[in-house]
């Protein structure tokens, strides 16, 4: 039974509860609730005490709808506790589907994956984290090495619906098709592919058919007409060089289509086929190597008549000689013996073989345009007796060039009566810069032999690098007489103080050892230590219309010379660094007429320098002597008792016009003097006319 205190406590609590209810009922708001549509959620559209239905948010059962189709896209916004917002919304054109979340929070790093109906589950994230390198538009990306980096492949590009494999000029494209079990088939164009398209047919074709192009690359299926049968017998007919296959009856061939037909014939090895009748052919007997073959007439096999090592020998007679075969070609072309004018091939053997092919009386050798290299001296010894002559012919100076590397050029020795040598239309160059070698050496071993003409015409001798490389002696003559030098150019070095252009000597020994008759005309001897050297036992030298310039001494008669006579220099131009004409030994009947001299300081135009003996009949006439440096140099100087007449010359601005320092037999008359320091020096008892200026 409850005590009084308990009853009083219960009553007290009841009173308190009633008071609380009363207070709650007393705080009800006094705002306005506007009309709304079923399912809408009420919200304060503005600050205050009125609420209304939100047309964009509705609830039905347990489904809350945000947005209105066709009016507003629904979205759910989550605000961060400190900052930022995350919005979840559908696409504007959302479709109608449901996203069903998994039953748990999944594993770290997993991603939501749909089953296609919107039901999701957690699944591992297989998206790579590699690098995509920069590429060129149209390139396909590929793994150039194992790893997680892809880059553009320059050899594979795509444009519209066209895939291109390869790059023109760099890599040939190819398509490799691997078999499922083994093997690889590669489809590719030629390296030089051309530009065309292969268009395939619209169907798979018929069994056995082949692809046939229409000529523009459009293909179609067509029957394969290649036969697989056996042809037992065919005939051949020949027409304009073509073989036509016929049946035995002569009708059109039963073989159709295109292909290669092998014709098996039998005959003699080394023989040739010939028609033994109008309808049959046979084989000749073995033909000898390098032999001349002639026909035998109707039905008779060709045969060999003469054997030999070359065409001329095979003929058995010299070309154009008595009993030989006539030809319109007047020379032997070195190209027929392997000569190549390409500036690199050594042609020594070709030239030697060409010379060896000539008949016993000699002949002409032709050198074509270009630079022919020769690495060994061409030594040519004439027969010990009998007529013999050689001509070396080119297409022209500086057109046909023979370059001798590290050796002399031509070394020709004449050994008998009526033997001659000729050079024409050639340039001989040397690669030597020390002046070690001689371009052309002409030697005669017979004393004062019959002197028919020898000629050097349109010939240039120089270094392969002009004015750097040079011949020590351009042309050296020993004992060979009657030589015409016409249009011969010899070039030395830039300094012009070394080398000799043309050197003349007699035969070394014997009573009649003279070399006679040398005509030097229209030549150019330039930048050479000595232009023309007049040596021992030489007689009858004529120099006309020739330029001797920029060298050391123009014409020099050596102190070693004996037995010289007759030197004529006429119509020439001299301008050298030292003496223009220096006569160091007597030359009887020296005539220096109508030349032009430019004289360097301290040197002479014409110097009769011999003091050992006298010479007679010497004339210096109608020349012009000029000083390169005003009031320097001497025009004519006569030493010892030389009989010299100095007539009708012009002397201008020299230190001395004429110096008679060593003679008492000179005759100086009718000269013109202009601006000279001394007109005639050391007159003495010499006969001197009026020497005024």
C-alpha cells in the first residue's frame, strides 16, 4: 500500500506535466501557410513567416524528386562545413533510369560500375596512370617500348577512312598478317611504289579465278587461263628477230596465254649457229679466240682464218698498208685499249698497249677529251733501223689532258734514219711541285741523221695546279733535228724563277753531233726560270712571234755551249725579271730584230756576255727597249770582241742605252734615245753614230 508521501509526489509530477503541455500549446506560430500541390515540399520563398509549395521539389512515398522535366534540371548540392560546394545533377536530357547504390562502402580505390540497368557495384579501377606524349595530327599512338608511355607513330597515320603505312622517301609501308598457328604473310609495295590505288571487287569471286586490273588499279575476278597441260611438239618461225611458236602443221600455236618458253638447242661449244639451208640451222666448229671469222658461202659454216691477240694482228696485215684492210680511221684510239679520261684511272697500260698495236712503221695514237691519269713514264724506243714515225694526237690543248703523277712524261728515243715524232692538240700536266720531272724528252742516237720534220703543235705543258706544280723542263731535245714548235705553251710557278721551258742540245759525241733547225713560233713561255736554253752543238734556231714573260731569263746561251751558230729572234715580246736575252758563249750570226723588251732594274735587254772568243755577223736591229723602272737597266751590252751591229733601235728611259764595255768592233748607228741617263757608254774605238736624245 502506497504511503502518503508517494501519493503526494505523483500528484505533484502530474501538475508539472500539465503545465508543460500548456506552455507548448501557447508557443504555436501565427504565420501563413499558402496553398500547395500534393507532394510538394513547403519552403520559405522569402524571409518571413509565410511558406508555400516548391514546384521543383516533390515527395512521393519514399521518393524525393528534384527538378521538373522540361522545366528545370534537378540537382543536389552538398556544402562543405568550412568551404566549397559539391553538386550532383542529371544531364539536361536525362533519359529515364535509376541509379542503385551497392550495399556497402566498397574497397579503397574501387569504382562504381553499372550493370547496364543502373545497378552499381564496387569494382577495381583498371584505368592506367601512364604518359601520353605529344603527337602529330593523324598519327596513331603506340607503345614504342614496354611500359606506360604512348607516343605518335610517324609511319602510321589515319585521315578520314584512309590508314597510311610508311612514309614516302623514308620507310616502305607493309601489312603483316600472322597465322593463328605459324607463319607471317607480308603485303607491301615496291620501294619506288608509284602512286595508284588497288580497288578490290565487290564479291569473293569464283573458285580458281584471279584478280585482273583494268590498268587503273580497279580489279575484277577473271578466269585463270594459264594451262597445265603438256605440249609435245612445236615448231619455230623467225620474223624480224622474233621467235613465233607454231604447231607442227604450221597453224597458230595451241599454246595460249603469256609466259616464258625455254628453247633447248645443241651445238659446238665456242661455235656459232648458222643456217645450213633455208629451213634448217646448224652449229659451226670451234672458233679460235681473238680470231677473224669469215663466211663460207651458202650452207657452209663460218670459220677462223687467222688467230692473234688483237684485231690488227688477227687481220694479218697493217691497217691501210699494202695488202691490209683499208679504214677511214687514221689513228688508234686509246679507248679501245681501256683508256678512261676520268681523272682517276691509271691509263699507263692502255697507252702502252695502244702503241704496241701499231704496225712496224708506226702510226697515230688518239687521246680523247678529258683528264687521263698516267702514273709511269711513257718510254718509247724506236726500232734500230727502218722508217718509223709516231703521232700523238688529242682533241686540242686543254681538251685532251694527260696528267703524269710522280713521273716524267714522254721519253722518246729515235734510233735510225727517217724516224720522226709528232705531238698535237694535247696538254701534259704534272702533279709535282718540286720541278723534278721533264714533260717531253726527245733524243736522237744517230749523228746528224736525215732531218725530216718533227712537230709539236698546240701543246701545253703545265702543273696540275697551274703556277704551283710545274715541269722542271717542259721539252728537252738532245740531237733530234728539224723540230717545229708551233703554239707551244709552257707554264712555271708564280715566282717564275725555276724550271726551263725548252732546252736544246746536240748529240753528246761524234764529229757530226749537231742538232739543227729549230723553229719556235707563236709560243708562250711564261713564269719559267729560263724560257729557252740554247745548249752545246745547236745550230739554226729561229724564235718568232713568241712571248717570254714573267720568268727569270728569256733566252739563254749557256757557258757550256760550243759549236753554236745561227740564232734569229724576231717579232717577240720579252718581259722577265732578269736578262731578256743572255748570250754567255759565242753564237755566230746572231740576229735580234723587231722585238719588244721591258727591262728590269740592274739587268739587260740583250747581253753579249762572252769573253772567251769573238763571234761575227751579229745584228741587233729595229727593237724597242723600255725600262720597267725609270732610268734603270741597260738596253744592249756587248762584252769582249764581238762583232755586233746595233741599228735602228729605240731606247727609252734606261740607265744606259748601249754599253760597249768589252768590244772595239761594234757598229752603233741610227738609233733613237729617249730619256736615258746614258745613251752609249764606253764608246772607245767603236763606230758610233750620233747618240743624242
